[in-house]
């Protein structure tokens, strides 16, 4: 960022700017996903037109809902473990915020270009399990407890295929840095033709499939939404939450969806790279975020399309699916990738 | 050809519905209510209108109503004779005719049993109130509903019934 | 507020009874979960006390009664024409179907038969209310399993059926259209053509449901082999309707014993059964039933004879002394009215046999050892309506 602006900033100034950007970015992305997919696309898929009243064509509905949540009474159950109960949504939100840190939106537009970026993203995204478990336990509600335990089991089970799917990409690129992965795709060639670079989805299609399935489960979206299944455990771990604490969970859910879509777009679809614009030009910094956004919207469309079409699995079927299908599949993918990388 | 998995076909159904909803020829099935209103059918039982001239205060409707939510008060009086030179007729004059819509079940029995065609169904449905007591419509209010009563529909082929006539609305 | 002594005693006794139930459940090991009376899976106010071992159900016991409205007693102080408007509210999704058996019982006692035109139209409306009811079940099953989209499709297409019911009877939910000796009114012009279009829509909905839910591998994994009810168990618990046909028992009152006053013989149709007896089978049978219903309606629409819709009936209806039981195949199963008359304006006693009350009696048997999510599937596929359980 300092390079782009051509101004030298002190470390604390830089950090302040980064924090401000994050504080704006995360809720905005959650809002965008919520409005575009949860409200509009779902309505269209169900022959409805969605919210119409708040703002032009109802586009501000989610803002209005947010304000409504803020006005609600903050209820904490008598028997709840108050400290843990209050802390849980914050833990979830922190994990979401941290995931955004390493996703690059341009050659220089990245909050922190960690050399182990993808490893960091996977690690902090699994922090949310702790928040969910805390919420489930502290609510002192049987449904919440069941939901929390289900969530914990599910998130841990799907952490593995997620990481294994990423491993395939990492082996092929040879780096853990998200920037390096984008550069590898931008400068790659398909049998000597470099017109569109080499989006890794072409070689890692298996990993892409496993990654998307695992992301769906990580986000607790149908068909893997048992932790919050309202017909079984009535909202699961957020059954006792109201007002802004519920809003935190809501924000966390959608912002995490956006973050995972961003990671998927970066790993498999070339991230900020646009064919035709050289990745080292200044223009890449301008067009990059837009390109990334378009790709993210495409991936989120897939995520939400599945969400609105499928019924949900049962808890044990979900574990079976993870351990018997996804993990072997991703192991096969790693083996093949490894052999190919070593052989050529 | 291998069978397309059901999960893929399901995705097709939702996608097609989305496209249909967005197409100008398709459109959503819902209407944004306060701005656009759906027309109820002519027979829809929305609110009961009273044509006071026809009512003889015979009390049949209030007796047959399953939850007794019609209140009628009347007194006997003399009306001018029908033909010139005749005797004045003794009639019942309505003092009060009220239907409590907070109790009414919209069953239609009162309209059906009225022997003098004084009650009619109107499809009007927008008469909700903030206070429940305001749902008690007195005879002036019930009379005003007569403006919204549609003509009876003609019957389907093969029917022997004849559509009735709705009396003209006369504002008092 | 001061209570009299007897009130206090009654209160203490009620508390003690509640405590006994709780104690009984709490003293075994494991966890007791109260599903309901306000829980989305019980579509209404059914309370099911579940004893859990992990997520596995050890024992589940339904406690109905939270919505008891005492219709049997209310019927005793309503004249015969007034009863139909009450019984509309028993199974509120297929409300016209509730009136028919009562009216048929009264007609049997009075020895009146409705004119042929009325009989055919009555049958058409009966089938329309079956569609309105069962298509909502299909959508609700999707919602219970987390696929909300099919629920919206069900609401969307069911709306057209309700519109047809409304334009004929005047009421979307509570038609109150059936009368002793015929129908309240004749059909309005253009209704037949419009209903045919509506049947087309319903068939499209059935196809959509088939691809979106029945054909979905996740749905099959969730329902196949879950909640299996063998035929003899189904019989011994008194299941009726699609639940028993899903267990492979070929039993349908519309074909086996149609009471006089309905004209199912005018149409050519068949009864669907499924040998498996699991949740999938019950859903499949219901879907086929909606399809079959659209075909019945299509045929009957072409076969409406001309003539009056009301027989000669005295203005003030007094039913002669006697008793009669008439049952019909309602959307949820066998629904019957046992009417006892002492020759009065009002029935002396009405006993209502509603399908759901018997259908949920199998819940403790069929949910032993299943997981909580499966219990939701089983409850949804057994399909009950709270008003039909509690009356
Ligand atoms: S519609 Fe029925 S409940 Fe309402 S006033 Fe008339 S008879 Fe009474
Ligand atoms: S039945 Fe008709 S005429 Fe008699 S009191 Fe009622 S409205 Fe008036």
C-alpha cells in the first residue's frame, strides 16, 4: 500500500489505516452477500421479488434489519455463564476479521503479505469453532448445547479436507503465500499458451470440488446446516442470542462466507489477476479488486445456489461424507499432484 | 447415456425458476401488497353489507349466527300504505343493527338465511382496526359497505340457478 | 387472588402429576428434551417428551391437548347447519373435506340424497381440498429437511387451488359450502376452464417436487429405511390414509366404501401403494395421490351433469331419531363422524374420528432408537395437523 500511494507512512499510521479499512470492509462484504444472495437471489429462486420497501428496490433492507437488531433488548439467560456467553460472538467475529488479513486484492493491495498466508487463513478460520462451542455451552440450553456440539464435530471434521484440498494447490505452486499463488496463476501457461494464465481450477478441479464442499460445511449452510437446523435444534447455538450479539453471529456468518469465497477465488480462479493486464503494472492494482470481487461473487453464487436447493444431511451422514469421500479424494489429489510435480 | 444425478437436476429447477422470475414475460407470483392489490373473486367473503330498506328486523340472522354476534333492536311503527287509500302498514323499524367482526367467523349463515335479501357479501377486506372495539360495525357502516358489493356472477353451463340482483346503493 | 380450597387441591394435584412425569423422565440416565409445544418440527403445539442418549432417542412420548377446542361438545349446542362451519376448523388445510362426512351422516339419518350435480361438484371440491392439504405437506417436508425452496413452490402452486376453492365457495380456508341435501350454490361461470388450468399447474408442481426432493440423493439418504412401519404394525395402530398405503396395505375408503353422496365411480383412477413402509414410501405415496387427484378432478369436470344443486329440504332442519357413522378418505386418512340424534334441532352427540390422532399414536413405537434428525423426518412424513389431533 505505501508503494501505491508513494508516501512513506509511519508504522502506526499504516496500521491505523489497515484497521480502518478492515472495520469498513468486513461488515460491507457481509451486507453485500446478505442482500444480493440471501434476499434477492433466494427470492427469485422462489418466484418472489424479495424486500421492496427499504431504499431503492429494497436494497437497504439489511441495514434496516441491522438497526432493528441494535434496538433490541440484550437478553442474557439467568442460568447462562455470563462472561463466556458475552465473549462467544466476539471470538467468532475476530476469527472472521483475521481471515481477511491475508487475501490479496492486487499486487500491492494486501493487508499483510504473510509468507505462510494460506496456512494462516486456515488456522484462524478454525478459531470460530471455539466461539461456537462457547456459545453452545454458555447458553445453558439443551438445544444450544446440541447445536454447539454438532457444530464443533462438523467444523473439525471438515477442517481436514479443507486443508488437504489446499495442500494440492500449495504443492503445485510451491509456496504458502497467497500472493505467490496468484502470481503463479498469472504467469502460468497452458501448454505454452499464456493468454489467460493458468487458473488452478484447470489442474486442481478435484481440489476445487472438495474445497467447495468443505466450505459449505464450514459455513454451516445447507446441505450441512445441522448445527443451526431450525427444525431440529431450533437455531442451535444462537438460540439464546438476541439483539446485537445475534447480529455479530450473523455478520460473522456472511463475512466468513465472503472470506472463504475470496480464498477459493484466489486459489483456483486466479485471484486479482485479469487476463490481458500484466500483473506487474500499476493497473493491476486498480482492476485487481474489481476482478477479485467479480470472482468472489461467482463463487458465492455457487455456495448460495447449493444452499437454496438442497435438503440437509444427517449428522452421521455428514461425518461419513467427510471421512469416507472427501478426505480420500483430496489425498488422491495430493498424491497425483505430488507425482506430477516431481516427474516434470 | 448415464443418468443425470438428481442433485444436478434440482439445481436446474431452482436456476430455471430464477430466470423465469427475472424474465419480463414471467415475473414473480407475489404482489407488493399495499401498492398493488389482488382482486378477490366476486364471491369472496370479506365483509357483510346491509341494505336497510329490505330488513324487516325478523331476527332470523341473529338467531342462526353460530356465535351470536349480530345485535338487532327494533320497534313497531306504521308505514304509509302501499296503494293510495289503503290502510297504513305495521312494520318494524330498525333502531340498531350491528355485527361484531371481532367475533364473526365469516361463515355466511346470516346472509344465507335472510329471507328478504337484506344482507350481502362484499369482497372488501381492508377494515382492520387498531382497537378491537372498533370492529363493531353499526348499521350506518354496514350500509356503506353496500357500495362495494359486486353483481352476482352468472352461473356455469348446466346450472338451474338464477343469479340474484344487488339493490342499488342509496346513501343516507 | 384467593383460591378456594378445592381449587388449591386441584392445583397441587396437577403439579404433582406434572412432577411425576418429569421425575419419571429425569431419573433414568441420559437427557430429556422437550420438543414442543413450541417447536418448528411439530407444526403446531404438539409436545413430545424425548428421552435422549446422545442424539439417539430412547423413548419419545407425544402429549397432545395443547390445542383442544372441544368441538365434539360444541357440536351439541349448534344446529345442524351451524356445525359445518365449526368442523371446517378441524383439519384446517383441507377444510372442505371435514364438512363432507358430517353432512353425509346427516343425510343418511334424514334419508335425503343430494342431486347428481351436487354430488359431482362435492367430489371435485373434496379432491381440491385434498390437493391444497397434501401439497402443503410436500412443501413442509422440504422445509423440515432444510430445503426451504420447495416449501415456497408448494405455497405458490397451492394458492391457485385455494383461489379455485374461493371463487366457488367464497372462503379460502373455511368454505362452509356443503349443505344437507346438496350445496349452498352453483359454480360461477368459467370455473371449470380455470380449474383445468389449475390442475395443469399442480401437475407441474408434482414434477418439480419429484426432481427437487424425491430425486435428490440427500433426501433419499435421509428417508430411505428410516421409520419403517411394517403392514401389520400399521394396521394394529390404526393408521389410515397415505401412512398405511405407504406400508403396502391397499386400503382406500374412496374405492372400498364410498358413502352415497360422493361420485368417485364416475372417474377412472387407481390407488397407489408402496411396499417399503419408510418415510420415503409415505412421501412417494402422497405425491402420487396429488397426481391422481388432478386426474380425478379433470375427469369429473367433464362429467358434471346439469340440474339443480339442492334437493328439497325443509327450511328448519330436524334430524329424525337415530344414529349413523359415516367415514370418508380425507387428506390425512379416515375421518368419520358418529352422529346420534334425538330428533332435535341439534345433534345429541357427535363423535369425531380424526385421522391424525390415530396416526401419531405410532410415534413412540416408530421413533425408538432413531436419531433426533430422523425423528423430525418421521414426524414430517407421518404428517399430522394439530387441529386434527386435538380437535
Ligand atoms: S357470517 Fe356467520 S358469524 Fe358472521 S355474523 Fe354472519 S352468521 Fe354470524
Ligand atoms: S334475517 Fe335479514 S331481514 Fe331478518 S333481521 Fe336479519 S337482515 Fe334483517
